[in-house]
C-alpha cells in the first residue's frame, strides 16, 4: 500500500527508529527498517498468541473461519520474517500448498472433525 500513500504503522514508532516511509527505498535506512519491522513482527506474533484462547469461544463454523484467517496471516508473518523483512522489493506470499493445508484444517474444524 506504500505506493498508494498508505502506511499502517504508528508514526511515533517510525520516528523512533528514524525510518520514515519516504526513506524506505534508500539502502542506508535498511538496518533501521529491519529493526522497526522486527518490533512490528514480534507485536503481531504476540497478538496471535493472545487470540488463540478465543478459538474455544466460537461455534464450529466460526472456529473454522477463525483458524483459516489466523493461520493464513500468521503464516504470512512467518514468511515476512523468513524473507528478512524484504517486503519492499517483492511481494511475500504464503505458498499455495500451505494455504491449502490451512484451509483443509479450517474445513475439518467447521464440520467438527477436529
């Protein structure tokens, strides 16, 4: 969304790391960008862990959807970390086979098989 002028990160943290979006393409800001993204990734990971107990509060259908959505985005986060936060020069994706496994898991949950 950067190309469309949208950044969904707290401005205070961008300033803290000296990593404003208009400078992200400059190689000199790469270490600051990586540090800032490590913080964001850890925060997102913590949110996913805190959300796990919500699973048991949902109906089987809702639980299936919840698991697919959380599983997909959690795996995307893993891929972003694995790419060393190279999200500016290429699109980081979850492999289709992995998405299929996540979807299968959600489907079996929806039907009460897991």
